[in-house]
């Protein structure tokens, strides 16, 4: 009887080696998952910075076109075709370093009617491991004829 009590006391006193190994394996899997999630978050942040800069480039060009007169040669109908690419260099901040990027901008103009033009501006760029990214912004330009009074 004393022997039986001694075994039960020893069994209840601590963990077995198998239990410790299983717990360490679960901890390692959890830590690995957290590390992978952190890497994806960092990659997503970098990708977001590139997309934000591309949107800035596209928005800037749309504003440039909207400031022009309605019959400006830059606003002639392009027949649904994109203009030639123009390289726009930019510097973006990633972590603690400045990264030089080349964004390629092109646009197309469509005459909707005699007083309305649609403009699409597309910006493309290449990220490491993700080449051929693009972003397109659209806007319209109205011809405001002078009002008589």
C-alpha cells in the first residue's frame, strides 16, 4: 500500500518528459507563426508605401491636366490608347533607409461629349518579388464656357 502511494505522489509531483516536449513543440509553433505574421506585416507596409507613392504621382498628374485649358494639346483624344510611359523617380522611406524607386506614368484622354473629357492616369512600378504592380486613377474635365452677363 505504501508503494502505491509513493508512485501516485511521484506522478502528481511534476511533468513527464513527453509532456514537456509537447509543450515546447507547441510554443515553438506559436512563436514561428508570430514571426511569419510579422514578416507579412512588414512586407504589406512596404507595399503600401509604394502604392501610396504611386497614387501621389497619378494624382499630381491629374491635377496638372485639370489646370490646363480644355483645348490644350495634352488633352487631345488618345483614341483609347495610353500615351508613352514617362519615368518618374521618387524616394520613399522604408524602415530607416531611403529607397529610390522609378514609377512609370502614362495617361489616356477620351472625349465623352463636346464639353466633357475623361482622363485615366496609370502608374506602374516593380517591387522586389512583385513586379508589374499598377494603379489607375480616373477623373473628368469639363469645358466651362464663359458666362455672359
